[in-house]
C-alpha cells in the first residue's frame, strides 16, 4: 500500500492542538469538580478522610460502599476513554504493520466506533475496581491490581479487537465489525491477541500502582517534613501522580503493546500473518529493528497518562457523590 507521507503531515498540527485542548479541558473538569466537592464537604469529615487517604488504594471515601465504587470506577474509566479515543486511534495507526496514516484511513477513523467501544469501558472499569476492592483487603494492592487487570480482560480484549479494526479500516462500522468477526472467526475471534493483551495489561497495572504508591508516599513524607502533620494529596495532585505512574508503566510495557496491536490488526495487512506473539516479536526485531517495538509510544503515552490521570482524579469524586446521594 502506498503511503502518502506529505498529505498526512498537513493536518498534524491542528490535530495535535485539538488533542491538547481535550486534555486541558479534561484536567480543568477534574480540578473544578474537586473544588466543588471540597467546598461542599464538612471540615471535620474532610480532616478525618485526609488522615486516612494515604492508606486508601485509590483515594476514595472511607464510607464508600462496594457498589458505589464499582459504578464510579466504571463511569470514570468510560468517560476518560471516550475523551481520549482519538489519541488511542493515532497510536493504533502508528503501530500497524504497513505504517498506515490518517491519509490512508481518513480523519473519521479517529472517532469511528468511539461511543460503542468506549461503553465497554464501563464494564472494564467496574471489573478492575470491583475485583480490586474484594482482593485488596486480604492480599494487598499488588495482587489485587494484578487480579483486577486480568479479570477485566474478559471485556477489554473484545473492545480492543473491535476498536483497532475499526480504526485501521478493516470494518466500516461497529455493526459490520460484530457481524463479520462472528461469522468468520466465531466467539474466539473477539479474543484474538488475548495473550499479549493480558501480558501487557497485568504488568502495566501493577507497575502503575506500584509507582503510584512510591510517588505518593514520597510526596506525603515531603509535606510532613515541612511541618504539615495532617498531610494529604489534593485531587489535582492525584491526577499528576496518575500521569507519572502511567508514563513509567508505558515505558515498561510498550513492546508488548506493539505486539498486541500487530496481532489484532494483521487482518488489515497483506503480509504473511504472524503465527504467534513470539513470532511477531522476533519478526519485528529481525526485519524492522528494536526501535519499532516503541512505535506509537508518544501517542500511547498521551492516551494512557490522560486515561489514568482522569480516572484517578474522577473516581473518588464520583464515589463521594454517590455516597452523599445515598445518605440524602
């Protein structure tokens, strides 16, 4: 397939400006929601939660019910994913085997299937937060985050398969994607590339939470050394920590993400199909070089940092909102 590099570069600056605008608006929404929440909360309750905040896995309210946390986790994840869908679409294109660009698939590909596939994130987030909440009290955050990531693959793998094939132009609509995958590949077709996906998701989530705990602990210690005995982290600071943690995790898992994308989108390529994830990785190293394993890193970094930053920032606020409604 011929690639028109010149035509793809013409719309790059406006597109990047639009994506930056989306991130800034998302961050402003989180900060504004945090300010409103802080003003409505009573001082005594706020001080009590601040003292315990460093021990909470995601900064949520102490009185949060399990159901509310699951709902809040799913909603925050879905909202974040919908906002950042165009960035993830660019990451997918950058990782394709034949080097597809917007000039090849059209600008509409940036939003093709956005509403339908982002709705999957409601269940992805619900699985992650729900499993984490059940496992964490007994086995700790490390095991809980790994179990949450693995369990959520039940939903996230079909979502990735459909999303990436829609973005790369394999199918023109969500309905066509569902029908064609079912007719030609059956149920297992929705789980193609599940091994590299799980191999990426589990270490990514574990690394994200481990990094987050370390950064968070250091920040609290720093504040305490400055004389703030009741040190706590603001929602805006939690967003920043989420961004930094996701960036670290992205560096660790990017090669796995490239392999996962290649396996899921090879139907769009005329090249000889990969026989396995190992065959895919070795073929990339042999024919394209190790740098290709980090293709799409910039796009994925923007997406994952925004995704986890917004999710970590919104989830405790949504949980608190649901708890307050239940009290009323």
